C-alpha cells in the first residue's frame, strides 16, 4: 500500500520539513545588500499593542510620520490592544522577519514575562531590538498636607508612622505599583498599596487626600504639580527631568541605585536581517534627535533616546532582570 505521506517515510518527511524550515530561516538572514535595493517596496506596518491616543500610540505616530518621509514609503500604525500589550507583540513575534512588520511597545514588554506564568512569546529571543525611542520619568508626589518636602523626610515619616502611608497606583503590577514596591525595598519601609483603575482616579484621590503619595507618569501628574494640588519630591530616572529641573532624582536623594522609568522602543521579529535592522535604527535615532521631534516629545514629558540595536538589546535585558527581581521580591500580581 502506498503511503499517503507525499514525502514517503515519516522520518524522511520530518527531516525534509526541518530542511524547509532551515531554508526559510536562511532566506531571512541573507546579507542586507540583497534586500537593500528595493526596501521598502511596500508599506511598513508599525504595530502598537495599545489603543489609539495613549503615550505609546502618540510617540509611535510621531516617529512613523517622519520614518515614512525618510523611507519614501507609508508607515502605517496598526493598533492591536489587549492583554497588557501581549496580543500585538505576539503578532509581531510571529510575523515574517522581512522588515515590513515592526513593534512599538512600552517597558511593559519586559515586565510581562515576570507577571505571566505562560507568556505567548519570549520578549528577548523572539524579537530583534531596533531602537529605544524615549524615557518618561515617573514622579514621586505627595499630598500637600504630608509633612515631607524631600525623599529623606518622607522615609523618616514612613518609618515613624503608626499606620503605613498609603500609596496609589494605576492598578496592580503597573509601573506605578512596581515603582512603589521598589521604593519600599530600597528604603526599608512599609507602605499600603491602593490600586485604582488608571492614573486619573488615583490622582483624584491623591489630590483629595484619600492617599498620601503616588509614583505616577510625569505627563499625567504635571498639571497637578504646576497647580500645587500635589507636591513633587523626586523623579525616578537617573537624571533630572527637563520638565522639572528643580526636582531632584530619587538616586540623588539617598538611593543611588534607584532608576525606573516608563520607556518606549521599536522591535522587529527575530531573524530580521541585521543590516536592515541597523538601517531602521539609524533612521529612527536621527528622527528622535530632530529639534521639532524633541519638542513634541518634551511636551509629553518624554526624553528622546535613539540608540543602537546593541545598546537597546543590552538595556532591555538589564530591564528584564531588574523587573523580575522587583516582581519577585514584592510579590506583585496582575489584576
């Protein structure tokens, strides 16, 4: 009886299937020179794994507009929200590594692996790093009636308080929550986490005095800081924010290793030709250094980065390890 398997013996069929996979992988890693003459010959899709209007989407659209001008080809922003950014990221991980599908994501990309037992993809191995776009500092802010005007005074207050100070966040396992947990660990203090469904309601209760403090994204907190409704004690990035030059960093306030931000970057599927990734990286780095783009970023509280694939890869790996440590030590869980 003839086998229904068109390749004959099952073992040979498996061998040939593996050969086909290897051949496909080989085509994806051909020298960039073989792709350069006609790339891009069709529109590029930039997947944003969050709804339109959020910071990831806004930054991605600023870059996409300029990248389209440089490459003389459409760069279409495609919003694929859901599952803390994992639906869109999974689509890119499984896309053809040909430079026509890219991912613009936030730092949640390297936080999710520590929060979910069975992620759909490997946040490092399944992607090629292109460039880090920008850093957005978080700001440690307190209600005006909190008798602390510095990080040092806040820590002393927390240590002497009969009941733990309450800190708000935009929800369990968000960067705001994990920043608070990291601060607790660094300072050796106890605080009560009060999660909300987003920054807006959390800020409302901070302004109203229902909670004493909050780590929040600088853009959403800035109006309340300027009005005096809340008081900024420190920013979480290694350097002071250009938007709040008189506010010190947590690092210079006695915790030199403390460095946390929400950052945004661009990835390609793993296997995308290295030369193509380098070209995209160079173009994006040049874009985020343009004066008008820097102004647009600054209006959002974002500080432009624009680095090489190698630099971004090293940074992403270090961030993955840092957040894994914070999640484990804090016991943080997703909603």
